[in-house]
C-alpha cells in the first residue's frame, strides 16, 4: 500500500505498522473509535480529517501526534 501524503507535508507517510500505531492512538485518546482510525488505501486524507475532527485538532497537529506515537 502506498500511503504517501504530499498535501502540505511532503515528508509525512502513514506508518507501515498502522495497526499498532492506531492501537497506541486509541490508548492515548480514548475518544477515538475504530472507524476514526480505519485506514483505506487512497483515503488517508479522510482518515486524518476524521481523527482531527474527533480530537479537535488541525491536520498538522494530527500528523505531529502520529509522528510522536511513531517515535515512541
């Protein structure tokens, strides 16, 4: 699956181990649902928007949260 994101942040890519990352996000943010974190090929932008809407964060903030989780 090619999950590159070049809209506004060309260096950001959805982590390859998204299942693990999404579990960590759910642990950190209990308001996130499985639907919010569902990754479909070609719909990465929509997923980031769902996460942002649920957390009341903008796209860049969501990307930074995912990057932080990915580094931990």
